[in-house]
C-alpha cells in the first residue's frame, strides 16, 4: 500500500478514472466509486450516464464528473456489452486508448483487443469461458491453469474471480487468494473489487510504468483487501456490499500497522 506523505496532494496520491454503471445497472457505479475512495485514491473522476452519475454524486459528493487527467482506469462494471449507448462506447474507447493502467470488467472485457496500456482483466468463470471460447465447466475444473493460459494467450494479467481467486500474468506470476468468508457471494461484491483494484492501479501507476510485473501483486493485494473487508463486515453472518466498503479503511490501517518480517 502507498501511504501519502506531507508533500502529497490529491493528484500525486493518484486519480482514478471510472466508466462503469448504466441506466439498467446504476448501482455498479456507486459501489465501485465507494470502494475506490475508501481504499485510498486521491481523486475519482466518474464518467457515466445521468442516472448513475446522480446516484454516485449523492453518495460521494467529492467525486469529479468531468474529464481530465487520470493515472488509471476502471472500465465496464455494470455495463452490458450488447447494450452500450453511443456516449458510453465513446467514453470506453477514449479511455482504453490512453495507454494507462486499466482494469477491465464485465461489459468492457470485449474491448481487450483495443487495450494499449498495462491491463488487468477481472472475469468470473463464465466470462473467461466466453473470452476463450470454451465451456464454463472447463474453467471450473482447473481455474488456476486456465487463468495462467489466458494470461499467456491474451498477454494481460488475469484476476479470475471466485471463492478462490486466481491471479496470473504473462511473466510467470501465479497467485491465489482464498476468500475469508463464503458470505462474499452476494450481488455487487465484484463491483467493489473493481473499485479497490482501480484505486491500487492509480496509486501505484509509477511502479506499473516501471514494470508490468507489478500488476499481479497489486491484483492479489486488491483481492486480499476485498476478502478481509468482507470478513470484518460479515462477522460470521450476511452483509451488504456497502458494509464491505465501509470496512476498507480499517483493513488498510491494520495491514499498515502490522510488523513486517
């Protein structure tokens, strides 16, 4: 985790651009924005349709809803690939062409071929199966192997979501994060993971520029933060995704205070 210093400002701490949510799924925008801000990014620029923009501003009035400089992008959560309007399509293609660290989720996964910057894809089993043209059952039989194969074939870092999240990159990194609670299987938690990951990409953009091998550890860190926040929110029982997001600052503080070996 990158800790701000006395000389940092909101720009040097990292600015994350987010193009997520839609009229059909506006909540994805709210959840991703919330999780990103609570993970420690300096600013969020949210660019989306009117309804999710209004909801995100109502929840988090500190976000900026005009285009401008960013250090990383989170794209696609809550967007149906086959139902993108012209404005959303333009926002996505403009963002993905900027050669910045980018997390592609849900409705933006199909744009992978246009990605120009260091990229992490965050599919679940079904989405990865569609990307590779195979049956979902094949992914389920050996998710670690398929995450590694996808990373090699597609040339990107893969975060394959599930109770056991598998991370692989084209350079040989193979990481596993097991969820701390099965209560994480609830609507919106993937959108929160996207926000956490986007925040880390923005705050560590310099490290990523120096080495694309930094993406896999950051993706694993995002998954760990997500899992620990879910565990704290759950307390052994059900929780909502905004409960998870609310626990993120405490998780970050606890990890930063932990003694290092």
